[in-house]
C-alpha cells in the first residue's frame, strides 16, 4: 500500500522539475547570447558611412542635381530626383568631410588663378568685399524663392540639366542677380554621378566645346561658369585647356568651386586669358542655421583680414534664413557684398563704397561692383 501510494504520488513532481529545467536552460541561453560579440556590421545604425547610402561630405548619390536618364527637364511626371544635399563637396581621403579644398584656415596666400600669384592686397582703408554664390539652383527646392529674394549682389548658379533652371535664371537676371552656369564635371569617386552632360576626362576638345555650348545656350544671361562636382575633371590639364578655350570664345569668367584638390583650372585660364576666381569655403557643410552662421562669419572674417573672400552655399530653408538675417548685420559691420565678377582676375576694382547693395539702396539690376562679362561684353585682359 505504501509503495503503491508512493508510485501514485510521484508523477506530479515531474512537470515541476521539467519546468525548472526549461527555465534554467533559457536563462543559460540568454546569458550565452549576451556574452557573444556581435559581428561587424550587425550593430544598429551609428551614422552614415561607406555603403550607408549617404556619401562623404554630404554628397547625395546618384545623379545629383540633374534629371535621371530619359527624364525631360520640366516635363510633368518626369520622375525628377530630389536635389542633392551638397553635391559639390568631394573631400579627398584624410581631408575635412564636406570640403576641404575650401576648408577653413587654408593658406590665404595660395594663388586662386593662373599661377600668377595671389590677388594683391586691398589698399589700406578699403572696404572688405565678400562674394556669395548659391549653387545647384534649378530644382525649385525649398529655399529657392528665398534665395532669389536676397540682395541682388548674391550670385546665383544654375544647373543646365535642371527642370526649372532656365525659368529661374531669367527671373534671377531680371532681379539683378549675376547668373552662372553650374556645369557638371566628372568626380574622382566612381559612384558619384554628376549626371548627363558632364565634362569627363578623355573628351576631345570638340566634345567639350559641344557640351559647353549646349549648356551655355540655355542661359544667354550667364556671365560666367563654375563647376558642379568635378574633383577628377578639374585636375585634368587637357580637359581644363579645352574648357577654357570654349570660355575664351564666349568672353566669360570661371569660378573654381574648389570641389577637389589639385585643380588645373588656374594655368589653363591664364593661358587663354580667362578671368578666374576660386571659392574659399562652403557655408553649408552642415545644414543647420548655427553652423551656417558660423561659416558665414568665417567668410566675413577672411574678407576683413585679406580684403576679399568668396563663399558658396546651396538652396535650403536654413541657408536662406541665415543669409536673409545676417547679410544686413555684415553690411552694418562694414563688409560689402559684391557679385563674384568683382573678385575675378582682370576685373575692374570698384572704389570703396557703401557696405552692401541692400543698404546702399542699389536697385535691382544695378550691378553692385561687378565687371562686364558675357557675349558681346569686352573681356578683361589678364595681366
């Protein structure tokens, strides 16, 4: 009887033991997994990096600033891509992300054109001059209208393949802004596609002339050209020679956006007598108002020390907000806003005057101290 009762009472103990054993095994498995290191790349997102979909220096890929293959600029439903974040910035390995050729603190005595030496310092008492260029226009992205509403001394650069570039450039010129054509050029990074119509290393002089003529033909009001991307193209002497030959025929100047190290634009421009200037820094490597404001102050400080400076930004609400608020402050501090043509080699130097086009009451289209460029305009002679 006793044995029978013991045999009958033991089964209820077995499920409890099994449950305890299962719990111990689960806890052991959890502990073991916690101690095993995660394989590389299995960790959650830690920020943009190679292969993450965001390119170095804020460069959006692929096909920044231009319509995708087969898209008709301006056609409804053409599948136009969003405008890139900062497509001109192409840092070389080891350089400051977001643009380094125009990084803060670069040598202020480095020649900006032609290998002929730096621009002579301004005479004592001259008003510091600052040229601001807004690149990548033509997409109608947020901030575009605000950029067109800025002081007409701000220079505006339009992508030839953009859907709204022609219309916006016409409006910009009517408002008194200088217009540049922002020609796409080959990057040193194979994954960075500048889009159709780009100047590429290995092109013949005839091919370069054809592409340049087609791009400039869309913007008869253009007074100059600057490069969109181009860290590879800008370093190729043969390509730059062909480009400057095309520029010489049209009487335009060239602004080196400084999107990559080792530019060959200077010697080529000097050989063809093409006036040329160079960007000193990008304002919007970081598209936050405080960061943009700090970079604008850097540009103004450089102009105050050296007498002149050139800075580039891109259309965005943040950049438009900062420029609208801060340009009057810089004018009050004695920095004169000028179109970029006023700072190219060979351009006439305007006499010191009021601190900005806006504060001086200059009417739209009144110029603002720039030189006369474009088809039919006499081209300044390079010393």
